[in-house]
C-alpha cells in the first residue's frame, strides 16, 4: 500500500462512528459472566433466578389461548389492553385499599424494568443535574436506567445493625439490615428528585417495616420527592407484612408503584409489568413509555389478564408463597449443614450467604476478567468452580465506595 493510501485508510479509521463511552465496553455483564462459569463445570445454577420448574398449567394455557385469538396479534393501546388494565386495577384496589381508575392510574409496560425506565425518563431531565437516591445493595438495572434518563444516582447503603453483628448469632435476619435515616436525609439536596424504594428487597430479602416506611415517607414529603416503589416481590413474604408505601397517609400522591407479571407468575420471559399511581404521575410515565417501546406484547398481556383472574379463583399467590417458603427453608438447611451463616430473607427469593469462612489458596489462578472485578467476584468464582453451585456476587449491586460491604457474601436464588 502506498504512503498516500495508508494515510487515507488511517484517516478513514479515525472518522469511524464511535459509541457512547457508557456502552463502548465489551465486558460481560455479571449475569452472563457467572452463567458461563457455571456452564463450564455444569454447576447447579442458583445465580440469576431462572425458575427450574414450569409455570402452572392455567398460566401457560392463558398465553396459548390468547395467541390463537386473531385480535390479540396486533398492537395493543400504549396504556395497555383493557382486560389487563381491569385485572391490575382490581389487584391494586385491594392491595392499596383505594379504588384504582384503570383508565388514568395505570400503565402496562414491557416488564418492570421498562416501567422503571419510563418513570425515570418522565421525571428526570438531561443537563439539570437531577439526582436519584438508591439504597444499596441496589438492583443493577437502576443505575444505568437513571443515567440513560439524564439523572445521577446517589447511593445510601443499608448496613447490618449492632444486633445483627452479634458474633453469637449463626444467622441474621434481613430485618437486621437498616437504613440510617439521618444518612438518607444528608444525601438529599436541591437537585434530588426521586427516592427508589425496593421492598421486598433484592438481594437482602428485607421487607421494610411500616415504621421504616413512615420515616422514609416523611423525608420524601419534607423535600417534595417522588418515591418509585419497586414492589415486584410484593406477593412473596414469609411471616411478615408487606406494606406498600403508597397506602400511608400522604404517600399515594407522590408514589409510583412498579410490579411485574414475570415475578408474580413465574414467567420472567413474558416481559409484562405495570406502573400504578395518581394520574398526574402516570400520564408522563405513559408518555415516556410510548416513546421508549410504544406498546408491550399484546397476546401475553391477555395471558396475564387471564392469569390474574384465575389466580384469585384458585388462591394461587398464597400457595405459591408456601412453595417458595419451603424452598427457602430447604436451602437454608443446606447451609446450616455445611456451617455457613446467612441472612434469613423475609421476602423475595434470594439468600445472602456469608462465605467468609472459605479460604482461597494464595496460588489459586483466576482469569483476568474475574480478578479485575475484585475480591467478591473471586469468592463467587471459586465457589462455583470448587463446589459446583452457582451464585451471584452482590458486589455488583454496590457503588465502588460501598463495595467492601459485600465482600464476604454470595447471593443464591
């Protein structure tokens, strides 16, 4: 190639389209990474939360019957199919002890995650330095969603209380993880717009008490903040009461509650979720949703509508809760047998196990993609490779300053 040709080629390379720095990395996400490690040793995969059992027959039939109906194979209204809006409205009228107007106070989304993104997009502005409070450990989709919407995440960690740190206790309760209300309020400033509240909590399994919710609500009211309540595990609590913050005095007006059919009915691949709140909060959320995906899956909306209706007839949510409690207790018993302490979850379907007692040999070889992610990733990798059971490093749910809080834990589903 002549010098001129080389110069032209180099110049063309310099002018190639370049991705945003946020998406330029080709690194694996934590879910793909740990699934690949698990597959390499044929490990029992308790990482991502794949259901190892099928949905109930009545749920599968609801989707099958919806798919063969010709009118269910075209665009749904952006707000959602009337049948699903009606059923979600019935559910939340009971849950929130108030009549829900399905025509103004609900929107149907492409999963709970898109509902969250729609709320953030509706209430955050690019270039305005708007901030969102996240309680760590925080589900790993919150941060990128907030950044995509133009916001800045601010992290306030949950910490194990003095009672929970008692060395005489082999296990601790998820209720031992506490939010310091003074620390929360100090993190708020004139740019703060939203507090994200996840209860029941992933990955701790904490179900926030009424008293804690009242304190968070008072802070939100004092600073005129929107509360985004991620309650996708609302139906999975074990011996404790799940309280929706929207039911507390003065909180309905400033709360958008997000839910998920994937979590409720064990069909995470269906990607159907919803947002519930006063019309003045749902309307901009719906407007954002319309520009993000326009509408969500029509036949599966109809399938979820039927699943809601039939679930009330056969007491599905209660029986499902009992099944998950049995699974939780079985998994806890296994870790009792091997002598590893854990956090007893009051809700959701995760178990945080403290694996600090496991000693990794000094000369153990880790691949670079694990070593560069820190000690918690090394612990989980070692556990998968040597014990054949896969988990997720909860360090992924923390910002860098607080990542040390997760160093000894592994999250199992």
